[in-house]
């Protein structure tokens, strides 16, 4: 009987609580009704931390790539590790690594972009995932020979070299890059070498040193339009400085193919891209590539937009109209993407059969310095 009496008293208390409303709860209900806000909006604190890639464009399906695999991919990775070499493919988290290293169509189409002068850069561009330091480790004097050995093992007909910026070195690494190219050419004279090089702090002598090494394609990226350059690239990099670098390489050796790349999705406008194309033609740049900027980590610059494949096609048509020798344009295109395209190879080989023009005095002087 005592237990039954307790149960009745509890039940009565619950009925009383359900029918009576606390004044503060009633006030909250009235406020929600009068201000027309939801309970989630009311409870959300100011300055709420949001996790994930909020307020950013969602990654389109056409931007997704396959996981790297295949015999050629494994072989290239093994050779690189055995010789202690770095690639921009891995360091920059390139989405095309499966396609390029896999070499669809045979090993002669497999391409890996070797990154010389180590894996640590002295600059800190806001789009790049390569490690950065004011004082990177010293250069490996054996790296040129190691690189040439790796290239000779692969048996490819076209190789791409790139490098970090080394502003801590007297010539910014120009002689090291040139020596690497000379070693590759010595092992296999028929191979075509493309080098994506720094601006050498604006040094014309640095440009001449690399041009005199015997490379076939001189590449240097402007990366973005002039207005956004200070927000995208390191403060030591300059849009006009990059244009002068490309123009000087061409003036030193007119038969040389010059090349650059633009990332879209960095906040640029169509009018600014158009002006950049005109600036590149004025600098006698032969090849331009357009690709989509991809944010490597949350600590890097955000993507302003994902440009559609149709828009990339429009920029290719426009660049062709302006007279570029070759244009590659697409969401996954990178500066060294499919560098061994038959078109570029045929142009270079065609120029070889026609005979190499006499070197300019600048090239002769650079070769004399190297000797």
C-alpha cells in the first residue's frame, strides 16, 4: 500500500509538471514566435566554429581522379626512391600522377616530373604544398648524375625537370639545373628536355646559363593574372619579372620553345585572363596551358570557383586565335601535364632537321662560363 501511494504521488507530480509552464520557458516560446526564428538559430552562438570546407564551391564530379597504380607507376616510384630523387608530382599532390606515371599507351608515354635542388623551397606561395624554409639543406652535388641515371633507366623520349626556388644560393641554382640537363643529354642526346625553372631573382645571367645547357623547352609559370599575383605567389615573385624571364630566354635563343601556365579559380576575371594572353604573346611565349587551381590543404588559399570544362575550351580557342604554337586547357591540366604530346615533339624534331640557328653571343658566353 505504501508503494502504491508513492506511485500515485509521483504520477500526480508529473501531471502537474506537464500542465504547468515555467515562466522562462513561456517567455522563450513567445520570443521565438514573435521574432520568427528557429530554435537552432536562437541556440547558435556568435562566432560559431564551422568544420569542413564551408562557404566553398563543392568539388565537381569531373575533378575526381583515379588512385595511382600500374607496373610503370611502381617502377618509376622505385627508381626515384632508390636514387633519393624528388618529384613535383608527389610534392605538389598533382591529380594526374596516375595517368602520367602509368603511361597509358606504353612506357614511352610515361612521364614523371623530377624536382631538382631538393624538396624544400625558399619561397612560400599560397597555392603550393611544397615544403618551405629560409635555409633548406645544401644542394646534393651528385643530384645531376642521379637524375640522368634515372632518366636513362626509364627509356622515355621526353623528360620534364622542375625545381624549387633557391634564393639562398648565389645564382639561385641556375648552374645546378644546367648541369643536370647537360648530364641527361650526355647519356641520351636524342631525349627532349623541358625545364620548368624559377625566375632566378630576375637575373638575366641565370636565364642564359640554363638556355646554354641545351634544353629544348624553357618553361616558367606566371601562375595567375597580374592583379592577383601578390595574393597568390610569394612576395619575391613578380608578374612582370616572370614575363621578362620568358622574353629574355626567347631573345637569347630564338629557336627555343618557351612555355608558361595559368591557374584558373584564383579570383581572376575574364578581362584579366585576356590581358595576360596578350602580355604573353608580347613576350613571344610559344606554349600556354590552363588548369584549375586545387587547394592542397586547408592552410592554403581557397578556390574561388571551379571553372567548367566548357570555359576551358573557350580559353583554348581564344589562345589559338592569338597565335600560340600549342595550347593545353582543361580542369586537370598542369604545366607539365602530358608534356610529351606528339605535337610539341614533332615541332622540336622538325626544327632540329632544319638545322639549329647560330647561337647568340649571350649563349656562347654562357657556355664559356660553364666550361
